C-alpha cells in the first residue's frame, strides 16, 4: 500500500444525481485506496482492520444492511491503490415524496 507523501493534499468530494425513481450519492477521496482482500470483506460483520479493542467491525455491515436490506438500495465500492476510493449509494425515492 502506498502511503501519502508529506505534500499530499487530501480531498473529499460528494455528489448526488437524480435517477428518476432513485437517487445516487457518491463520496470519493484521493487517499491510499483499499486493498482487494479488504474490499471483499469490508461489509462482513465483525471484519475490521483496526487493532483489537479499537472497533467492532460492525459499522459498514450495519450500513450495508440499512441501505440494501431495509431500503432496497445498493452500495458499491470502486478503488485503486494509491489513488482513490469512491463509495456509490443508490436509494429508491420514497413514494409520495415531494422534491
């Protein structure tokens, strides 16, 4: 994994997009990216890359369940080591919602 050098300027970008009956939310950073072995497990319950006692490994698992199972949406991750990570969440619009 490539670590950012001293002159690295971290950025975080958020965007939304109207998809008709759904809405898309994208969050992208220019960090170190996520290794493939971590990406494949990152939504698994109790999976964590933190040291023992520093996290439960439930945050992304719960987020996935809320987005996918409870709201019928989707969450995907696009990442490249040393370059970026982008999280894309798509949620259905609530029926009768006024925008």
